C-alpha cells in the first residue's frame, strides 16, 4: 500500500440571557479588531476581558486526566498547531528563518502548539559531548512561541535513522548497520523496505547493541534525553517531550503487516525502550509529560501493543496518514477511523493522554479537512505536518507541497502563505475547557462552530466553580465580517481573538454556538447585592447605554428612571425585596435593572 502514494502524500501509510457586565451590543460585529473591553465593561470584568484578548498559555505544568491533556488547574487542553522540524544542518528551527513573526502569525490564526524538532546528531555530536549552544537555540524558539501563548512539544525527530541512509536523526557514531553496503539508495520511504543496512541499523538500536565504550545505543539515547530534560526542567512553555519519532521495526517489517494484529513482539521491545528513556528523563525532570509513539505502520491503521511504562505523566503521540493519494481520498476513512479507534483503545489500556502529532504533508484541503473533522469527532488535539517544507529530505513529494508557509525567512503574508491550507486548518476550536468536552466541531460550509461540555472535571473528582473560564479560538479567517455567539450555561467575558466564557452559578453543562454575524447572547441569571454591584464598578446615575446599573436608594432609582425614560422602553420585571435584585435580562443587548422603589419595579433596555 505504501507504493500507492502520490507526491501529495508524505507518509506510508428561554435560552439567551444576557449577563449585563459581559454583554456586547448586538449592533456591533464581534471581530478580532474589536476591543475586548466594551465601554460598558469596568472593574473585574474589564480585567478578565483584557486578559483574554491574546493567546494565553495553559497553567503549567501540563498534565493529564486519562485520555485528556489538562493544565495545572484541571482544565482540558485541546491544542491545534503545526510541526516545525529542521532536518538539515544545523538542525535548529531558527536556521530556517523561523522567528517572532512566524509565532505571531500562528497565534493570530488560533494555533496554540508547535512540535519543535530536536535532532540527536546536533545535540550530541560526539559520545557524551553535548552542544548546549544548540539547546540554547531550541530554547529561544520555545520562548518565542511561549511569548505568543503557544506551547512546544519537544520532538526527538528521526526518519530513516541517519544521513548515511538518506535520512536524519542519530549521530554518525551511533550507527551499527553490521557493515552492510548502503544499497540501494532509493530515498524516502523506499529505503525502509529495500535497504538491508538501514533495517539492521534499526534492529541493533532496538536490541540496545553496544556502542562507544561498550554502552548500549539505547542507553546513549536515554542519556541524551536526560540532558535535555535537565536543561528544560520547569520550563512553563512546554507541552511535553515526544521521545522518538516513528520507530521502525527493521528487518521485521513484513511480520508487522498482518491486518488487525500489527507487531506485538516488536512492540514489547518498544515498551521496554520507552520505560528506559522515561526513567532517564525522570532523573532530571519529574513532571513534564512524556509521549511515546507507536511503530510507523500505525500511521495507516495497524494496531499497536505498546504498553504502559508505569509513569503517571504519559501521553500517546500518534500519526495519521492515508496510504492512498489525495485523488483517492474517498478510500481513506477506514484507515483514518482505525487510527483514532486504535488510539482510544490504547488510552483505555494504558491511561495515556492522546495527541495527534502528525498528519497532512499536503496542501489538499479535502485531506486536511477530513482529518481535522475526525480529530474533532474523537475530541483529540492535533499538530499538522508541517509549518514549512524547508528542504525536507524525507518526504515523498516536493517539500513545497507540505508547508503552510513557503519560506520562513520571509514574512508569513500574501503568497508566502498557502491560503488553502490555512483556511482548512485555522478553524474554531476549544483551547482550554473548564470541564469535560462532550462534543465539538466546525461545519465549514455554514461556518458554524458548536461546543458542548459538562462542568465536571475530567478526572471525575469534582466540578469547576462558577466563573471558571473556558477559552475558544475563533480565527478571523473564518469570520472576516464578525461572528455571533449564543451560549447557555455561561456568560461571555471577552470575544476578541479568543472567546472567553465564564460558567454560570449552578450550571452542570455549557453549550456554545458561533456563527457569522454580530452580537452575543449569554446564559446566566445572577443575584447580586449592593456590595457586589459596587465591586463590579457599577454606579448610580449612569445611563443604561454605558453601564449595567442597580441603584442604592429609591430616590436615585426614581431620578435615573426619569432621566432614561425617553431612551428606554420600560419593562416590568419581578424583583426581590430588600437589597437583592434578580437581574433578568432580555435579548442580547445592554440592560438596566433598578433596585425596587416604593412606586414599583423598573427595568429597561435600549428602545
């Protein structure tokens, strides 16, 4: 099936209640250019809105609750992003030109994670000799991304082991190919299947064959990871460590191609390898998430028997590549479906968090749309291959066909951006969920995004308190003329480049719908006393068009009611006696509600 690939395929295989202090006037479209703080927002609400105006990093460290990635507060983390791996010397992303304007471009389009390539050959050019200047460059890229609210997954990347085999990854001193001639040289991916020297190099690495000083090759590799973990320990911009990209079974490849079975014997050795490397990481860094990967054959639907390592902070990094060319994308759903169902089964068995860390390698929108839709259906975050082609030596087609950006040395604008890919990938998605997602998705034809989640924590221990924040990315490319938000169970705190929702008191679940248009409709009823009204910065005698308002005396109520009588259509509502006023909100507009006066109850809305 691998031979069916085209140049576009990289891999082998009453609803609407408006909370007055959060309301955005229906007359104004919600656009990324709009201020996150409307004139009607003051005090604590203003601070909340300002904080939500930019991409915000998840609270560190990232952890997990079973299949879900979580931040330190327990919110579910669902990332979308790209791979940025430089496979050519000097192997650092910044050498391609990737810098601040690229990070800003990604953040502006709602991407919140990048898989950053680390090449063992650059890190440890000689046995036990580490090039920390290389790690300094990697760390600078991680920090640049973090400054834009983007987390990094450090990926020890390899394809076809080393340049000797027309690949990249391991240092020259870590090659043991039994001295076989490196023939034939057919490039990626044919060498995997037809070059015995490459296959034996993988066999010897998997067997932990002795390397320099008699130390096993896997032991050297684990030591390299220990060094990286010590360097990055406590870095708040990290998503985690991806321990090994696309392991290959070597000479056992044919035995791994049994449908529905895979390669359990090889997977047992892979599990032991991950346990070894994880233990080395934990000697330097006890908390950062570590991700294992299945064999390369997993990418096209073969199952994996990789097991748990016993570490409590683990994830499963998997890839999804249809073995057919884009012109036969209609044949891909069974393979894509197998990848996701196998991943869910793996998590059920091991407790690992799930993250799709590669798919795409094509500019074909139908391929990208279908995998993004599958990830949404299965509630899994994703990282697309790739931000740039950047001379990729281990791809089946032209590197230019796989990059979102043509040349990172140039600004990511105009013709330097593949607009077809961007439109397919920069879609609304939940970034941080104060609860547990039950479903979410984006319908491209109608530009409608929906999200449903319970307010119960993903670990099942408790429920998030009222006011807990959920963050949704709403890229401008999908809503160039603004968008309308309808939500029940929460109120809108901010609706700039990201949509910030705060859950209502007593809400067991939240539902959100985003469509083209303008305005917002919230879903909270709140009871406030005069003290909390003052804390929110609302004052007596202020026009309804500028502030939500509860007066502090019958006289003030009468005076303000008279002042606004020509501007408002008065509506009688039920108001509690004393200092409490039930804020009952009508439509998706700014409202005024006044404390009860002797003459009756007044509430108003702009006429």
